[in-house]
C-alpha cells in the first residue's frame, strides 16, 4: 500500500512568490495535518483537516492556507513568501480526527531566496 | 500551552550497546499520549513507540522501551542492542485530549551509532 505522498519533493522560490504543496493521504485516511520543520527544530503544527473541514490551526500567519478535497488529498498554500518560510513541510494522515498515530510523508523541502 | 523538552541535542552509542534519550514535558492535562518518532536522513518521520498516560506499564516495542514517570513528567526512550540503522534524529512528542488534533514536538536528539 502506498504511504503518504507529497509533491514536489524540493522547490526553490523567491521572496514574495506563492507556493502550493500537495499531499495524498494513505488510502482510507480521512484526516490530513500539515507541519513545518525548520532546520534543526522539531515540526510545528500548521493545520489539520478532517472530512474537508478545518479542525485546527497553529500559530501561523494568514499567508498560510490549506484545503482538503473530496478524495481527502490536501493542498497547503503559502503567499508572499519570506526567507523564514524556508523549511521542510510535512504532511501526515490519520484515519480519524483524534487519533494520535500520524503517518508522515517524506516532506517538501522549500527554499526561499 | 504544552511544551516538550529534549535536553540532549546529540548522543552517540556503540553498536550493540544501550542508549537512553531524555524527554520532559509540561502539561496541566491528565489525559494525554506521548510518542517517540524517528527521522532518518530520508526525512520521513516514523513512529517508534507510544504511551498512553493512563497506563502505568511502560510501553515496549522490541528493542525500544520507555521509562514513563508521570509525576515527574518524564518520558525517556531506551534503545537496546543499538544497530547502525538506529542512527537518526529522534523526536519526543505530546498529544493532549484538549488539543486532540495536533502533536507538540521537542527539538530532537541526533543519535549516532558507532560501529
């Protein structure tokens, strides 16, 4: 069975640009969460979606947005990129909205120049 | 807000030896879960072991075991018979009932296994 898949794996953007990151959860999983991992730090929670509804949001500015589609895949959008947005963006899926066991993808490495 | 602290940025162990990684956390909740995740250079975060706070018995998964001290808010990971494949970044994480949708991670401990 396929695990959590994310695309693209690497990308480079310049300040002020926009980026869209994509995530496909494990088949049967209805919840998708997004985490930002800055180099040398632990992941920080950005969003969780369950059944296409936002269930939680971390302490991130409004430049960050996300959505979940009917097939449970998800997109994370970041507008007006800043140098500080450079990070590994991890997507995780779970069957339910409150299960603690998350299955992570390999992440999208974003570099902002 | 809950916090998770890993006081050891780096640890090293000889192959076949035992190593313990430390983690402390701060919370006012009584119902929560604790986790250890492993992140190898491939970047994918892999669940190593989980512990429910209401269970007094320490969780064990093969060579991995935890020492859960609820009163002290301590949750250490012991790796026995260390193998080269255990080399990775290890993260301690917390999930509380009041924040059932998110994990709070520590900063991680980089484990090196020497042959």
